[in-house]
């Protein structure tokens, strides 16, 4: 009898898992050019407003950019042209752990403190952070270059690890311990640098909202 | 017991205005200011409003000088004036007072007594840290990115609610329309992309509904899109607004009324402001025209264009120029100016008119032969050229060298007298340490003034005949400065020097301000005519703020004297101190403020025909206010204000006067949250006693109770268009008995002529003033206000 109950429970669990709705992980806020999404073996071109799920893979074409925000508001990323990114997230209590796989290309990340774990894996290294602002570039040969703008990023390979601090570049080559040195001029592509630094105050949008205490707050948004 | 209760009640009362004033106002200072948040100040006029020509606000922070701001007459049932202290100015407590310029040429200040040394003081309150909303996260719009129009979207995460959403549904409204069906709603977020987002306000509301459609959680906010897509295509951005304001007043007064012989009055102003830029270039332009503009007085109109580029700023038209406190400190100059900046070097220069010519009249006395001719009323064009070189920067350390030349254009007006020529040179410096927590500055200037250049420069013959010996020929420097017998000072001395030094230190919740100033009797800067001459002294003030700025204490002392070089027969000394304390809690409990000020003015005389003086005055004020939600028959925000002040002014020299005035005030203001209604209750008592030693004591008391009820319902409302009807009834009894009925019809619309917003306001009002004591004081008044605003 006990065995039967156990089997029924197992079957219910299995069926519920089959029909469980996948949880969104992020949303594309901005897109330019052609961004291709691969999900469950199917491919389609996506643009801003597209909700991304756990396991989604994004491929950006020439002169394409996608800005993505995670559902817990813990990080915002920008995928630059000719890049391939896979998004994997896990909900842990009320936080969202993010594990991204950057196969090739460039990815800028701005991660909030006190949000879930944030990690970028590349063919040669893993970058783990807690609250920072950095750019990860995976060259065609798989070498990983990491530029830190704020905070500290731990860059590790199978052989060793290094902490890449603000204003520094970390370089990870397959089979070697990563190294860190001061970021040199023009190491970051001009187009990528401009996109990161871009703050164009062409339009101002003000949002008034009330917080939990009923106090009115104003949010200003600058957009093109 | 009853007596002690009465005494306690009396002590808990306060004051903001005095009965004896010709214009009666209602003003309750705000409880606090918040850092970087604009402070809107509104001065309500209760009576005598038609005597007002203009109202100015003077405000300052710390030890800085007062900044003057013309207040704008407001729209509405009751007459009021308002202005806003910009948020960028507010980073500490603000002091301010109002100056009412009356049509009869007199002026009146609020507060009435010594407003410069005893202005309203509003402490700084830090914002409480906003609590993070645990239920909704706004993912978009956000300020992290620059959105293309096609990317505008609403993205809301309810990630933390995810586990509580079983059997619940989510609805989304955009501009009041249910767009749930058009939104992508997942189990922890939703995304909605409107087809197009035009400029203007857009409302968004999201709600999680229970099974029975009751609200589980909800959130709403307003999105304001200020600019339009088409403007983005311009190579240089254009922003701006146009405001046209026209007011007409018609009076019908009985024989004793102030309005008896007053004709209709019509005033209009128009202002166009434009600003924008591209990349490294920025511009800002302003045209302000007023119906008050007249060739018989100094200009009301203002025209300005500022251009800003890297290293260079150019100013055309009207601009308030500032070098230093003793040279030029905000005087409007109509002309051209510029600032050139290269690293640590800044060159600031301007040339223009600080006074324009006004045609005078010629008076010929034909009873004498030859005719005796005098000129009156005329003014010359007065032009000023200023150059300032600054080394260093404002954030750390700088030294500035100032030179200012101001001269009347003698050919600009025939019927004016005593054309002047003035040269000022000065040096100033400021040191900022510890991120401006310690600031030390000083300046020194000297001047030469020629009080009458009409006779021209001294020639060698003139010098011989006047027995004047100069080491140079005045004719050689005529183009720089005209020297003749009207030059002041004739010989440079300490009298022709003005100097200031100040220290500002902010450590351990303690803000210390110290300032010493010296202005010699012969120091003159025509570009800074309000600098008081022949006066020196210092003031020191320390303010302590504790408990996150909820509790503050202040103590200060000042001492000044005039007649610095014993050139006059009388010397006046002014000494005084002040103390204040305030408690402004975050929680909903009453706030309290208390201040005490003592001032002693003595006059020593060396001439027996003059009289010495010794006047002692002390002022104590106490006020408390409490704001709380209360339901009268509908929810209200109610504020109770109790205030008291006591002023003693005594003649210590001859005992010819000994005035004591006491003001008590009790106000209750209830603003109904759900009804278009406001109730104001006011009770005030003013007592004055004049008790000199030698004469009989005189007493005068005034007591008034007033209630005002204002209702203002919307008659019609559709979209942004609405019309409203207002009725205000005020009843005052006591020593000043009157009833006032005020009925107003208003029409407001927000629409689009251009792609950006247009606002139109029209108000018509009619007031009946019924004086219960004297019917001859009765009057009726009709007013019309039209205001048009176009945003760009």
C-alpha cells in the first residue's frame, strides 16, 4: 500500500514537472540589428520586449546589440555584435543566481550588490562577481579578456585565479593561470566603449510613483 | 488652575503677522526643507492686496548673502504670490523673508521686525531612506539605457510574489485602458509595448487580483514624456516654454474704501524661454516682456541669450553679473559678457548698461533774470565694464583679481545732474578643504568715485588756481578716470577700502559661520549700490543639528559700528545675539521651534546739538505645529499651528518709549482629501503697550477670529479639460469685522497645437467685501486672469 502511494506521488510529481510553466529569467529592453534566439531547438529573431527563459541562447549578428535585464533586477547586461550567450538562472529563495555562458563575443555586465550570484563562464575561464561593472570579451580563439570598470571580478581558469580590480584587464588563456594588468588605451573596441559610456540626454521622462509608505518618488529616465 | 491653563495656552501660541501692517498676509513657514528638493513658497494676501506693487523673496543659506527673487502673482480665488527656491540651491537650512513693495512707495517686510537678522529659518531634513517595494520591481523604463522609441515598454517583475500567485490574476491598465490582453504576462513578470508613446502624461497601473476580483497587490504611477520624437531629428535640440499671463482688475468701491477712486488695472507679462544644445554646445535664451515697462523708469523687460562651449561662455543681453560681494554681486547688466576658462585660469568680462537713461524735465524759474534753470528726474545711461581674472578653481582654491569701471554717459540725457565716474579694483580668494566642509575666503577692494564729471577733467590751469598738486597730469588718464574737484576720496585712505573675510566650517554636525566686513565711508561701487558704507563689524553663528537633522540648535552674535573714521558727529553701535532651537521629528508628532533675539543700538555723539540714543529690543518667538490625518466628515490632512511672539523695545537713554507687543495666533487648516474643500480657522490676538517712565501707559488690543471655507468642485471634466466653480466665504469678527464672498469660475485645458503640450487657464472672479463696522468701506471687485503656456 505504501509503495502504491509512493508511486502515485511520484507520478503526480513527474506529470506536474512536465506541465510546469517555465519561469522567465530576463527581458530584452533594447535591441538593434539581428538577434537570434534559440529555445528548445527552435530559432527565431527577437527584439525588445522579448521575455527570455532559462536555457535560452542568443546569437547577435554584425552591428547588433541587445540590452537585457534580469527578472530580479539584480543585473543588466549588454550583448554586443557577433556574440553567443546562453542564459541559465536558478531561483534561490528570493534571489536569482545567474550563470551565463559566453561562447564568443563581448558582454558588458552591471551587477547589483546583494543580488544573487553572478557568473560568466567562457571556453577558457570563469568570472565571478558580487556587485560590479565589467566587460567580458571572448576572442575567436577562446581567449578571455575581462575589463573591470567598478568593483572586483574574480577570473579563474583550471590552473589558477586572479582578482581583476577597477581599471584593470584580466586575460585568461587556455591551460594557463589568468593574469591581470592595467587596462591599456584602445584595448576596448571603439563601438563597444561608446555604447557603454553613452548617456544621451535627448529626452527626459519623469515617472512618479508611490512607494510602500505612500510617499511620492520621481524617477528620471533619459532616452534617445 | 484656570489661570495656569490660560497661561500655558498663551505660551503655546505664535505669530506671523502684525495688525498694524497695511497689508495683511497669511503665511506659515514650512516645517523643513529637503536637500536638492525645490521649496515652493506661497504668500497669501488677506487684505490690502491692491496696495501691492511687487513682492520679493529674499533667501539665503548659511552665511551667504540674500538672493532676491521676484514673486509671481498666483491664480486662484484668494490673492497670493509664489515662487520657488531651486532644489539645486538647497543643501542646508534656508533663511528667508518677504518684501512687499507698495504702490505708495513704502515697503513692508514679512516678518515685520528686523527681517535681515531675524528671517524665517527653515531647517534641513534628510529624507528617510525609502523602503524597497517588496512586491514589484520596475524593470522598464529605467535610466540605465537610452531607449529608441520602438524600445519603449513597460516591464514589471513580481519575482518575489511568484509563489503567492496561485488562483490570482494580473491586470494592467495603460492610460486608464485595460491592456492586459495586449501584454505578455508570465508567472513572474509582465511586458507591455504600447504601439506608440506620445508626449505627455501616461498612467500605468498593475494589480494582482484575488479570485473574487478583490485587489491582492497593486501599484500605479505616471509617466511623463516631455519631449517629442520629431525634435530628436534636429541637429540642435530645442526645449522651451512660452508663458503669457494677463490680469485685469475692475474695482467698485464706496466713499471710504481704498478702491473708491481706483480705476481698472491691467497687467500682462510674456516670457519665452528656449534652451538646448548638441554635443559640446549649449544655449539658453529668454525674452520677458511686461506691460509695466515704461521709458519713465528702469527696465522691467529682460532679454538674454547665453551660449556655452568648452572653455567659453558668452552672454548677450540682460545678465546678473557676479565678481565679488564688494564689487558687483548680481546687478543686472544689459550688454555683452563672457567667460573664458582654461584649466586653472578663468577670464570673466562684461560690458553693458546698469542703468538706462530716463528723460527728465527742465524747470525754468522765469521770475529771475537771467532764468534759473533746474533739472529733475532724469537719469543718464550708466555703463559698466568689468574684467575678472581668476586663478585656481572653485572646488579647491582660487584667487581673483577684479577691475570695474562704471561711468555715466553724459550725452545720453540733457535733464539730469551729477554724472558720475567710478573705478573699483579688488582681490578675492577662497580656500575649500575637506570637500568644502571647511571654507575660508576673503576679499578687499578699493574705489575712486567722481560725483560730477560734467565740468570735465582738471587742466593744469585749474590745478594751479585750486592749488592742487598731483604727481601726474589728469588729462593723461582722462580715458580711464576723470579727475576733478568732485573726486572721492581725494587721497586714498582706509576710507576708500571695502573688505570681507568669512569662514564656514561643518564638522561633527556643527555648522559654524563667521563673517567680518569693513566698508569705508568713501568706498563706492556704482555697480553695487546696496552695499552699506561706513560700517564694519562681524557676525558669528553656530548651528548644531542632531538626530538626523530632526533636532537643531543655533547661537549667534553680531556687532557692527559706523562712522569708522570719526568723520561724523554720531557713531552708532549695533550689538546683538540670537539663540534658536527646533525639533522637527519624522514621526507624526508635533514640531516645536523657539528663538530669542536681543539687539542693542547705541548712538554716541560728539556734537552737543545732537541727541545720544540707546535702544534695546528683544524678541522671543515660539511656535509649534502638528499635521495629522483626521476625519471630520471625510478624511482630511489637518495642520494645527500655534505661535507666540513677544517684542520689547525700550529707550534706555531718555525713557521716552517702552513698547511691548505680543502676538498670539492659532490656526487650523483642514484640506479634505476626497472633497474639493479647504477649511481655515484663524484666531489672533495682538496687544501693544506703550509704557514710558514719564508718560501715561497706553494699551491697545486687537482680537480677531476668522473662518474661511473654500469649495472648488469641477463642473465638467473630460480628459485634460475641466471647468470648476469656486466659492470662498470668509467671516472675521472681533476688532476687524467683515464678511467676504468670493466666487470664481475657472477653465483649464491641456491640449496640443504643436506636438508638445499647451496649457490654457482662464479664471474670472467676483468679490464682495462687506465691512460690518463701516459700510462706506465696502467694495466689490472683479478680476480676470488668462494664462497661456506652450511647451517646446
